[in-house]
C-alpha cells in the first residue's frame, strides 16, 4: 500500500494538533533555507517521504536532494529546502522521525547483506513492522539491498506451528493447502529435522528452518533438497555469515525492522 496524503496529514496532526504555538507566536510570513543533515555514515532512505511531509504544509516548498535513496553517505547535507519557515519548523520532527527510522532500517539491512556477500544467500525481512509503516519499512529493506518476504498474510502461504497444531500435522496441512486451489507456493515451518523430512515428503515448496543452530541447519539443508530453504530465528550480525554458509537459500531477519536504530538526522536553518 502506497503512502497517501491522508497518512501524512495524520502524522502531522499528531504533532501539530491545533498548531505549532511556538512558531506561530514568533514568525509570520517568513521564508527560510534549511539543510537536512546526516550525523553519521549510513544508507539514506526516506527523502521523498520527508519531502512529502514538508510539501503538505507548503505546496510551493523547494526540496533539493543531495543524494538518492539507497546511497551510502558520509555525514553531511542530504537535502536542502527553501520555503515557509512555519512549514519547515512545523514538519521538522515528523520528517526527521521518518527519515531517521527508514535510514536506520536501510543501514542495518546493508550490514547484513554485506555480511553474507559472496554466499548467494538473500536477506529477507519479516512482518515484524510498525503498524501503518509496513510499506515504507519494507521499501527501506530493499534500499539496503535486502529482499521483501511476504507483504502480509494475503500474498504467500506459510504454514506455521499454530496452524500445525490446529490441523493435525504437516502432511494434513500441506494437503489442505493444495486442496484449497491456491496457486501460491506452499511453505512450511520446521523446528526439527524430523519436521524437515515430513515437510519434504509432503511436497512443500519451501521450508522455513526455525530457530536451528548452525550444526542443525547443515544437516537440514540436504534433507530439504528440492525445496527452497529459509533460515529464521536467532539471526544476528555475529552469526549470519555462518548461517549463510550452511547452504540455505534465504535468511529472514526480524531485527531489520523491529530493532533497527534510527540514524542520526537533523535539520538546521541556514
């Protein structure tokens, strides 16, 4: 789902309420120039969203990016804007919150992608996103070089542990999924080697190897041969390379979106 003007108005309403009383008390009909600044090295993401925030308050505002989303940048100016001072100061915190959040996700994703470079493994995100910001956060993952997993419950079949408990096991779950008439690939979560065997014997297209240590993953990959393999659970920057070298096809990392630290960004009037 794409970002809409209504989304931005909702964000701004949270901060502005009935108005920016400080700025309105001090300024009237003043125009200014300001810089958006990156305070640390990182992958920039969200410049177009920041621009949309400011433009919602001043449709005539000039916004000149100094880099593109997905660029790895050193500290310094990433955009310059000129417009109504009340709009720039009124939109400052909302724009910085989003820019810092998305840039943090893109930067952390790039670190994971770099950590597995040369293995052929792709880094995936998960559904562990901020409500209302999933599309933006998943775009940030892409800007960092990662790959989006399913966008929601509607675009992929992933049979997890609670499904298995309710249905009665892996074979029954896969058979029911096939009988539903779906054309989507069927992925099954497996926590043990026996479950990997069962998923493969049931004809699963993909197997999510959940919370397995490196030794177990090495044993699981040949058992799953013929199915796509995805390692998930307990993945960190310290162990992601070792996990990638087990031969899995994908590694999903919830931390990309639920634990990324916002990048240091600021705005200064010139």
